[in-house]
């Protein structure tokens, strides 16, 4: 793909990873970050990604860091917004982008929950506004949900998918801007059931993690649920659904068990207890295990495509 000029708006957790992966794909990347301390932390954070992935140590220096929006987005083909999850703030940023960027620049939002339809509601050219929901960490997790809203044109979706595919991502087209898109709906449907099972005393939280990781999780990376249903046969899938679905949790809203945990200050690793108990060392071990696993996957995929 032709080298593109791209801006990332917000250089926090998601923004720095998005900037890195686009620079690694050979594009000219500018990052606009208003907070001085975060700007100063960008070079070492980008360097840490290069070290983790065994990339050219000079790669992060190709990313230009800006303290003003306008010069960062001038002349760009794409802008990826990764600012805090607040509707008013994002609307304000998109209004600024409308005047600072060219009229055909594609404006993508990495919002997790706010519909891009709302973010771009007051713009004149809404066909170029699209959702791009990256998964954390965006430089390691392949999936990006490319979310089409009411006004997004087919050309915008196509160009965005092409850019991301070329950068080694696995973009999928979400045809309607539904809450949670696809990935979070699936993930939270499972979490809802998991919490209900623990609350009912069927098992403890550790057992849930073992069942997922050692059971269907062991094959999920190579066998999706649709493939798996077709593999066993839809007649069997229907028989199971007939028996099981009536017993699945249907608590409207978050389960009281989850609400009670939060009310008691049991928030997870950051407080030492959530659904499971944590020490600083055991929490750090989980983070390290995850980062090492994802980095190995990313390196293996790069070797396969080289
Ligand atoms: N953290 C995740 O796991 C995750 C996953 C998917 C999507 N998202 C979404 O990505 C977006 C960014 O999340 P994050 O976790 O990187 O947050 P973050 O707080 O780490 O980063 C946001 C950055 O935006 C900067 N910022 C503040 N005001 C700004 C402005 N007016 N213009 C530009 N930048 C501004 C902040 O200084 C900060 O550095 C959010 O919409 C979030 O919902 C987050």
C-alpha cells in the first residue's frame, strides 16, 4: 500500500499503540497529545514496544509528536481519535478536525461505547466518520472492529479496512453501530453467565478461568463458535439450545453479586481482591504472562507473513 500521512489524536494507552502499528506498517504518523507529561512519556513507551517486538530500535523516532492539533492533522489521509471516553470532548475534537483536516480525510474514532454516529452528529461531511474499535494492546491484538454508522460511506469502510489489513490487523466490518459492537457483546454475554454461576455457588471464580482456558478457550483461536457449531452439526446445536437456554442467566442489568463486590471496594487486582484474590506479585505475573503471550503471537504472525 502507498505510504500515507496519518494522525493519531491522544497519545495515551491506546493512542501510542495505534501510532506504533501504523508507523511499523511504513506510514508517516503524527501524534497529537495535549498533556505535556504524556508527551514526554511517549518516546520511552514507543521504544518499549519496539523492544518487545524485536523491531528496528529507530522505528519510534519516525513518529512525530505534536502539542497542537492543527499541524498534526494537516495533509493527513486518516485521523484516528483515541481521546478519553467522553461524548462532549470527542464531539469537540471532531469539530476541530473538520476545520483542520482536508474534507476527504477519514475521521475514525476508537471509542469503546459511544456510537461514532453521536460523535460525528454535527459534522457537515458525515460519510467519512467511522468507528475503529481496536483491542488493548492495539499493537498486539489483531482484531479491529470497523463500525459503519448511519452515514458512513462504503468507500470510507473499504479504505479503512484496507489500511488496517495492510498493517497486519484483522479488521471486521460491523454493519450497524450497536452498543458493544460484536466483540464486547460476546465477551460480556459470557461474563454474565460466569458471574451468575459463581453467585449461585456452582463453582468458584478460579474454576471459571480454568474451564475457559483449558476447555473451549484452548481451541477458540483456531475455531470460532460458528465454525464449531457447523462442525458438530446444527441439529446437535439445536438440541443443546432447547435444553440449556431456559437455564441461562437472564438477570436484567448487572448481577447483584457484581454490584456488591464493587460496593465493598473489591475491584480486582488494583485492590487485592475482586472475583479472585491477588497479591502485587500474582497480579504482575498475570500481566507479564499476557504480554509475553501476545508478543509471541505477534512475532509469529510477522514471521509467517514475511
Ligand atoms: N483502554 C482500553 O482497553 C480501550 C480499548 C478499546 C478502546 N478504548 C477507547 O480508546 C479511547 C482512549 O482510551 P485510552 O485507554 O487510551 O485512554 P487514555 O486516558 O490512556 O488516553 C487518552 C489520551 O487522550 C489525551 N487527551 C485528553 N484530552 C484530549 C483532547 N482534547 N485531544 C486529544 N487528546 C486528548 C489524554 O491526555 C490521554 O493521553 C477511549 O475512547 C477508550 O474508550 C480503550
